C-alpha cells in the first residue's frame, strides 16, 4: 500500500506532547471520583473532579480536562491559574508571616497515546506519544480524534501475510494499522496526519480498592494532590502550597521545567507512578500494590526531604516503601531539581501495574496514604525549617 499523505511523521515531539492532555471519554476523566483519601474523610467525595454526564465518544480536550482539575481544586486553593505551557497552578497560602517558604507539589496530567502519521487505502499508520509497548496494541479499541471522534481498532496483517523475518515475534508498530471501518474517501475527509488517537477502554473497579484503566499514569497522582489539598483544609500550615498539574512530562518534561521556574519554590515534590509487583516485575525495581506509596532516594532527591517524609510516615504508621533511584528518576523531579539555582526535590511514587498500557492498575489505598502523608509533612513544616534543607545537613 502506498501512503496517500506524505512521509510518515516519526516524532512531533514538543507540540504533540502538549496537546495530548488528553482527549478522553468523559467517564474516563473521573476514574477516581468515587474515592476520597486520607481518613477521617468520607470515601464518596470526588477526588479528581465533578461528575460529568457520560456520552460515548464525547471527549475532553486539553482545556476541558484542565478545567476538570481546576474545578476540583478551586474549593481548596486561594488562587488558580494556567501557565503559558498549559500547566495548572493552584496556590494555597500558608499562615506564617510573609515572605513564606513555598512547597510545590507536581503531578503531570498528560498521558501516553498515539498519533496518525499516514493514511493508506483508508487505513491509518501511526506512531506513539510517550512510550508504548507495541505488543499490547493489536486488537485495542481506540478513538481517532479527527473532524469528529471516530471509534476504531488497532489491527495487524493476517499470519500468512506477516514478513518471514518476524518469525512469530510481535510485530513492530510500523507494521500495525488502525481501521475505522470507513471507506477510503470518508477517511480522507475526516482524518489528517497529526490527529490524535486515545485508548477507548473504560475505567473499571475490580474490587473495593483496585482500579484499572488507561491514563492512571499520572491521573492517580493528580488525585493524590487533590487529597492532600482537601486534608489541608482542616490543618494549620505555615508554608505556601503550590499544586501543579504539569504538562508534557511523558515527552519533554516541559511543565517540570517551566512551572517551578515561574513559582520558584523552596522545595518541590514530584508525585508520579512507579512499577508495582506483578507478572514479570518482582525485583528491586517493583513495589507492592496496596502496600503504601514509595519514597524515592537517589540523585534527584534531596536527602533531608527523604528523611523528613520517612520520619513522618514512621511516626504516623503510614505504610510506605523506599524506592532506590540510582539514576534518572523518570519524573518531573529530574527537571525541577535543576531549575534556576537548583531546587531541593523529592519523589513520591504510587505503585502501578502494567505501566503504559490501557489497563494500568492502582490501589486507592496507596493514593489515600500518599495524600495523607503529603498533608502531614506540610503541616509539620515551620518557616525556620528552610535552614535545615542543606546538602551538608542530611543527618537530621
């Protein structure tokens, strides 16, 4: 088959990552809405946003999804704004005298997806936005966001047509196609190169505390920040708290660089997912699902912050796990740490099974505990604690 639309685009990079913030089925934006967070609050309070009427193939674009988060945060913050790059900033003022120290809590709201790179005889060629394992793609239901939202499936050639060199191995993404079921002329009129494609699977609650669906990386961590803000309503805290739903983490760390540059926090905490133990993932890099959030330790993490979080978790009997990060943490902390003259940073992880697939799985208990831990650490920060966050003072 010859492509009707130019050469394939292998990487639209910065712009693509920014606009995939994400077009989602309306129900999918509220995967965590049934659950609240840290005791003693009620479990039926909305965490991510407010309920929106579900309609098949009605989608939320970047602006709409950002507004969902903004609606959830508005009752808990004093100011809310959007950065030039599209990240959402919420400020909850502390109660100490000005000028107050500032803590930034960052969870990226972008997610993985696909992008159309070519059209051939009515079928779509595509590439990834963010890392996607092509083994899981054949047979996946997707939504193509063209002139209108179109249901489709990812397909591969029949066995007898597969190139012999593949020898029964999974096909590379370049050999896969998206089929909308439309005639070639209809496809040309409704879809163009650069259109986005998202997974169509509906979020599902497997048990009382286990959820799966796509984009849990990193919407689960947005829920953690919401949980933290909710608890802070009932707690005195001296420091200003900046809640950030950042953009472009999956491709460029764009929000991880630009938001802290604008806010200039005293310290920064990245909340992101990490690998949960499961099939094929049982070594030191994976952590128990439902066993509590992870506390990062490595070159992207300030030792004094790690010690502070660990001490509070132990004091309050909050289940937690220590995550060794000997290199790049793979989170916004990698960017935040080197903004301006350098920002002391920390990483909180939510164990997640089947990362970068349409069936990412998380435990609501881990989200609850992470939000509770964040709130309690913030409540314990005094203005003078700024002086203890030094590289030479790591044994406190």
